[in-house]
């Protein structure tokens, strides 16, 4: 592998990162206007199979150790960065990637920068958006009726004692016209869901509210989501919806499994890592979620990718116990989730980084085939109609951004 030469220079912060990214191959990780956009690929690493995350962590350590980095900005996202998107399942046929762009444009807290790899001299320009397009998405391999049946089967397994929780997803499919400017969709997502992580890596894009893990200078944070409720039609109904969620033993159970799975994975790397004592209600434009924040200090020098490898898959996207949940997902979902439910984010030279769980997301293949997934946590008290309705709400960001 050739050693990378990386140079970061301060620039006036660009007003919006999205118009600077590539129209058909955007690389983006953004929240509330701050983040990084990549152009081109200076280095692309691909991984597969059960060790894909550990392999990526090891490969990245080598890339980082051999890179010559001159960074006059030195904040999260400056210097050497790799964008990553990883498949959910060990047996997925979808490739997991780490990509070092040729050029990165970043902005954070009023500071702007540009990073050039191996002397890339691309001009930094916002290009006009391509033609408008709209597409409709249709049920895929697990249509609504079959999804209800799958939920019923899962509840049966839970009641028989095989497991406590499983997250079941269904799929929608569509076709993106050739040459479509994907930045249009990213702008819609970023405007509509400003508090989420709007991302695009290797044809996989979305707006995720769930932080898998964030590492910076030995501090670690995560935001666990599990337990959902539709927003109310008016202020009063909306407050009632939040209260119902915050006091629902079904949702609190579902949530507890997810928080416990995160703490179990992180504590070996920092015994003092804790979560907020009680979950809080997080308001998104389409949904209420139960949320818990996790934070602490790392005691073993783990990098973001090491923790991603330790955490994935959490009970927010798989279930509890993990093995039984993954087996049931394979049995009841007639598709490969690809990178939905997998880690997506970036890592820097020090091993710091920000990673979300790919939710509210879609995969756009080279031939324009679009596949989107949305799921819901199934526990003993789950009702098939309500879980189906929940997946509909979770599809909304993607359906509306492409529609
Ligand atoms: C599985 C999804 O979302 C996850 C499941 C949730 C739930 O079951 O309540 C809530 C947030 C996410 O952790 C999805 O968006 O597809």
C-alpha cells in the first residue's frame, strides 16, 4: 500500500457542504450544517464476512501509521479521514468499505477547511444541481401482509422463550434515473431532519437519528434509540403521544435491551462508561423515540473502529440475545439487509471518529436500483398492525426525499 500524503488548510467555511460533493458518488457525513464532504477516492479498502469490522480497524491502523499528515486545523474531521459503510450481516453479499477521498471539505463551529490527499488539485466549487426527478417506492420481498405474518411468528418465538427481542425490517424498492443527482435527496434529508446524521457513502445514503459511537481524545459517547411512537396531530395529542411512549412498559423493555447491549459492549473498554438514568423522549419530524445517552472515558486506547466492531450489532437493530435474534432475522427476512442497520461514519488518523447506525436509509446500486429498509423492535407485547405502521413512519424520510 502506498503511503498517503495529506494536507489540511483552513478556508472560509462554505455555506453548505452538499453542493460541493459529487452528484452521483457523494461522500458525506453531516449534522446541523457541520461535517465533512469527500470528493473522489484516493484509497478504497473493502471488507467482507464476520471479521469485516476488526479487519477494517486493523487495516486503518496501518493506513494511519504510514500517512504523512500536515494539518493546520486539527479538529474532528480534519487531517486524514476514511468514510465507512459496513454490511449488517456477517454473510451479506454487500461489500463493506473504507474510503479515503481525494479531497475533503469540512466545516465545524464556524471553522472551514479543505484536505487534499496525494497532492490532489481539484478546484473547490459548488456545482449546480442536476435535473429534478421523482420516484415512487414499492413493496419489495417482504410486503406489508407478509411483514405482519413475520411479526406474528416473531412474537410466537418470543413467547416460547427462544429470545426476548428481535428487530424485523421490511423493504421498499424503486429505480433512480441514470445520472440522477443524489445531492437533491441529501439536501431534502438534511433540511427535513437537521438533528440527524445525513450521510452518503458508496451509494448508501440516509438520515440517521442514532449515534452508534463517537470517540474524541479518549472520550466516548453514544445515543441509543429504541421504542417509538407516532407524532400527535396537534400539540395536545403530541404531548400525549410522548407521555404514552415514556410510560409504556413495552417500549421501556425494548429500550432497556438496547441500552444494556451498548453498555455490555463498551464497558470492557472503559469501566466507568454509563448511560443517562432514565430514557428521554426524542422528537423527530416523523416520530417520537425513547433515547438514552451513553458517555465515559476509554481506558484502553481503543479507536472508533474498535468500538464499532465491539458494538455492532446492537439490540436496537438486531435484538436480544444477539445470536438468537440474528438467526431469527435470517429466517424471517427474505432479503440481505446490505448496509442498512450497519455502521456508517468516519475515522481519522488518531482513530477518533463519528459513527451512526444506518437507519432511514437507502442503497442506490450502479444500475439505479434503489432498496430501502425500515424495521421495528418486536417484543412479547408487539402488535403486527402497530409495528407495520411504525415501519411506514420510519420510511417517510426516504420516501419523501426521493418522491
Ligand atoms: C430499526 C429501525 O429503528 C430502530 C428501532 C426502533 C424501535 O424499534 O423503536 C427505534 C429506533 C431505532 O433504533 C429503523 O429505523 O429501521
